[in-house]
C-alpha cells in the first residue's frame, strides 16, 4: 500500500475541527458502496466517482470484492466537509459477512443505515436495526434509489415508522416548517414544552435527541446520480457532534489484518488520551511497543506520530491483540450477537501438510475470530464455522491467494447449541494426591439469546476472593460442551455459590479442573435442551403459489404470518429452522419460474424441532468424553480415585447451597410441623446440628495436628438394599489389573536409571524380574508396557514373561496411548491401577475410573513386598544345610529327632 506524505498525516491528526467516526450499514444491494463513492466525491476526497459494477470503487480494495461486486471486509476512508472531519467505515452488507460488520459497530459514533427505496425494509435491515439498538448507536437513514419508478417517499417513511421506529422523521426539506418541528418535539416531553412555549427548537437540542436515539433523521435520494447526497452531508455536518473522551489512555481493537508485506495490523479506535509511536502498551501478559501508526483511506495511508481520542487507526508492533479487546482503560467487548450457524470440513489436497495448513488458517481465524477453525482430533479433520455458502467461496479464494493452496469444502452441518430446562447445582471436586479443590456452581436457564452470564454469590469467609476470581476466569476461558451432543452451551447463568481450597495443596490448576467438572456435573444433573438456529424469512411470490409455499413451510417445521397481498404478489413472513430452509431459495426460484424471492436473516436459536433424531445421529457419549469429564476425583488412602457424576453428592466435602423449589416447600411444611413438636424433637434437632459442627471442627483439627488414634464412635448403621449389596459384592470380587509404564519407571528409579545408561535391555530385564516377584506376592494381573513407537515397522507385541505380560507398542503408538486405550476398555469392568509419573496419563486414568500409583509409590510397594518375602524366608527353620527333617511336618519331625538321639527306636515310630 502506498505511503502518502507523513507531514500531511501529522496535520490531519492534529486538526482541531470536530471529528466523528461513522459507519455505513445496509442490506446487500441497497447501494451502500455507491453512497460512499458519492460522499467521497462531493467532499473532494476523490476526483472521479467509481462504480461497483465497473470494479473501480474507491473502497473495494480487494480483487475478490471487485470481481463479485460486494463488500467483504470493512474499509476506512478519511473525508472532510465543512467543519466536520469524518472517518467513514464501509461495512459488508451480505449476511454471510455479518461478523465483520458487527465488529465495526464497537467503534462507531454514528451509523448511516442505507435502505433500498425500491425494496423497502428487508429482513437483514431489521437485524441491523436491532444491532444498532443493542450497541446504542445513533443512526441517520438514507433511503436510496429514489430515482427508480414506483418509489414513494411517503409510503416508505410510513413503513420505516412501523417496522423500525416511530421516531423516523424526514429531514432535508422544510426543516423550519411547523410539521417538522412538531414531529421532532414529540420525541421528548421537555422539548415539546419548550416548543409550545417558544415556537422553535434549537439545533443543539435536535443534535442531542439524535445522539440519545430519540430522533432518527431520514434523507431521500439517489447515490448513483448524487441526488439528495449534498443535503445529507449538510445534515451530518449540522447535527453530528464529536463526543467527549477521558484523558486516560484507552483503545478498542475492532479488526486484525495484514498488509501486502505480511505486517500484522491492529485496527483500533483511541477512546481516551493520546496514542504515540513507541508508546509501550501493556495488555494480557505482555508489554509491546507501537512501531507505526497508520491512518488509512482506501488503499493508501498516512504514517503519523500520534493520534488523539476519537480517531481510528492501524498500528504495527502488537502481536497478540484480538477483535473486541480493550487496551488501557477501555474494557473488553462482549461477544458478538451474530454467530456462524454452519460447520464445514476443509478438504486439503493430497500431500498437503495438515499441521502446517492449520497454523496458516489460525492467521485467518485471528483476523476473523468467528471462523472458529477447529482441529477434530478424533477424525483428523480441520473444520471451520461459517455463515453460508458465499463465505465458503470467499474463504477458498483467500486460501488460494494467500497460501497458494487449493482447498474444497465438505457439506455444511448445522452448529447446534445446548441449554438447560431447570436449575441445578453442579459440583466439581479435584483431589489427586497433594492437590485439592471443590467448586459448587448454580446453573440457571437464561433468556433466549442471552448467551452465558457468569457471577459469584459466595462469601469470602467460605472461599477467598482470589480463588473466586480464578474460578470465574476458568468459566470464561473455555467453550463448555453440553451433554446431549457435545455442542456449546448457551443462554445460561452460572453462579459460583460455594468452594473450598486447601492451605497447602491447592494450586491454580486444581480449580480449573474442579470448575470444568462442576459445569459438566450440573448439566448431567438436570434436563438439557438442544437448540438449533432459525431463519426469519420474507418470501415474495406470485399469488398462485401461496398454497405450495405454505405447505413447504409447514413441512419445514416453520411458522408464518397471514400472507399479505401486493398486487399480483403475496408476501409471506415467518421463521423456520436453518437446517430445513438453507437450500429453499433454489426451490422457490424453480417452482415460481424465477419470479419468486426469498430473504433470510438469522433470527437466533430455539429448541430443535427434531432433537431426538439429531441426538441419535450425532451419538455423543458425555461420559466417554475424556477431555470434558463429568465425574470428580477424590482421595483416599494416599491415592486419587474417580467418582462418577451421579455419585459425587455422596462424596463431596461441602453441602449443597441451592435447594430446588419443591424441596424448599417441603422443608417449610416440615418446619411448621416441627414448631408444635415435643421437647425431645427439639433436642434431636439440636443434637443433629452439633454433630455437623463437630465434623467440621474435626476436619480442621486433623488438618492442623494430624490424626489422633481413639476409639471410634458407634457409626450410624445403613441398611443396604439387595441391589446395592449385589453391586458391592460384584465390585469387591472384580479382578485387579496393574499397568506399568516401563520406561517411565526405569528413568524414575535411580538404580534402573544407572543400568539404562550402560544397557537399556539390562534395565528392562531387571524391571521384569522385580515385577515378577511383585506379581507373585500380590496375585494381580500385571501388564508391563514399553514404548516402541520409534521403531520403524514395529507391530504390537505381547509376550508372557513368567507370570507377567510384557507389551511392546506398535510404531507411532506411545505407552501412554496404549495404557489410555486399555484403561478405557476395562476400567469400568475391573479394578485398574496405572503406575506412572506422567501427569497427562494420570489425568486420563482418573477420568476413566482407574487408580494411580506413581513410580515412587510403586518402588515403595515393591520394596515392602521384597521385605515381606525375605521375612517369611528367614522365619523358616534354616540351619545352614538342607536337612530332610526340615521338610517333615512338626509331629513326625519330633519323633525322628528322638530316634536320632536314641530315645526311641525306628519301629516305635513306623511300627512293625
């Protein structure tokens, strides 16, 4: 990109006139880019007005945009008219690129909503209007293409007031008229009183009403023929005002891109203070220096030394920023409203390096986070979440242009989400040896479209504030998966209600594990609801095809309003699942012979119309998902053990905080009955409370002073049901398996480690002999696993060595992977213990219900077994020589000893 004169850029940055940042928004083909060309031309920024269909528009800087005639990426232009300096941001109008448009909204002072006068308010127009309302952005409306036959300004204005806002008022004509002033005065009671008293309204008051979104100025014209555009620019100069900013530095990042030289560009708006070249910016966990500040206008830019608050610029030197991030005093933005609803598989050409391509695609994801590039490890595939077919074509072209790789896309799948029907308290506990954390989370269903909301309602006497903040961070850092299909959860409020840490053993990572498990356990404890995306549609078809269209909508599980008639055409509006309507445009074109039109915009997520079918088709196993465990890890006898989600309440260390409504009502009834009970009832209640208090005090005492041997109190007797008893007996009778990670143990035991330095085979044989003795004493099924993943052509080998099994893994398979696979297969049927010091392997083992034994703990057990074997051997009557009498039973041995001493004769012992 060309670098214009730096001095001119400095002057532009320091110019004292008012400055605003204004964005252009529209439904596709409304003439938005044409309006930007007209504004640039009339303001003197360009000498010749370009056209989209000619491929020479000033802001269509990418070849893809010129070829397709649509805006794909948001662009910036600088222009001045009168005393007003404007940064104009042109945004994409096609629904497939809504994410790019929405990111730009975060930095706008005002918006220009362009409406096609020939089509009126369309579906995506209403979506844009809702977004402007949500982001609280004041808006000017320009109704374009009014030079076309059949356009009626009064009818369009009435439509705007019905579909958008009753505060849409026509500006540009007769602004001193009584009718105009009355319409403006009706926007606010105070202004109405002033108008009735003085008969006029100050221009500053109108500016305030526009800024507060109480009035929406509407201008009519034709951008292509420059009709009404001058009046529109004059209105902007008159009523749009620069906002005030704080002195403290702040900035909002809204876009990441790269220039032709590959330099990473962070597009941001300065929202406080001044940003200068070589300023140090502290964000996330880094501190980086601003290398260059650029103010773009089309393809060109000015390199400036500083920018003041209110200006939009691109900076180099920041390597970890992301769209929506706040720098300095500026807080981060909330997540986007419009999200992709389709999931596509990227099919790479034969011989392409999958890992290398994944890293390259991460650059594109950095620029457009809504792409959601995902590596599916189970299938070995790369997936991308997109808005529609057009975006797949654009992404395909970008990959070809930037990375010289020709990719294709598989069929798009729907992006489902999950929520819950009723509240539940989820419990997560993580307590392997020398670790500890317990978290209680209240999961409550939220309003549709509310996303995820995280909060804390936990006393600092129960859990320190720093731990509470850490838990909230862990909640927000990950996309949590539901338990029906493994889809992301949404529309839910998750509140931290209780937690516990250990003074000595708790680390930050412990609360991460406990938090994740609490979410999953809560989801398993309540009823989940599968959600799917819905389109809001507007269908314009010849009247004779209404019956066919309504039948199709019902078949697609959609809903519709009573059709309206416009001449020979019928207009049907309603909503339907994206999964059913995504390809319906082709059908409409076919059966109406090209006369029908279908406009679809994303409405949001709602309960899936065929949930059971989808759940069965996906076949997700929530309890088999090792990366998202539903159970918890507790500790007993110096070792951690896995507890399934439904058994966690029997083991958790803190009591439930939240009580379901039905239980609360039951408790209240029992409390009322208890008020009239006899004294013994009150004594019993008091005694019950004292026992609970004693347990808590005992736990504190044990942590402080250790265990004290004393007589155990009489335990409360629990009567088992026959089913529970059979289940316990079966569990007690389960076979025991011990899996040993061979090389992990060899290099953890000092004596074997020394042998391995000289001869690795010798170390292996020594370990095998030691474990043979160990198995002979323990009588368990012992499997010793050695890595052979680096041995070319190696196949899985299993051999019996005396009384143990020795496994050599196949090529490209590690001992961790083999053990993980075995634990997964037999962990639910047998008592399985894994001896390893590998942290990852330990977590996987716990997740499958196995027990852990570190290499050091195994060494301790082996030494104890050797000691007991030696003790038994030494206790046998050995006298240095091998005598026959030593192997006779005690009675006969005594009699033979008497024969030897002459006290008896042999016949007395054996008889005649």
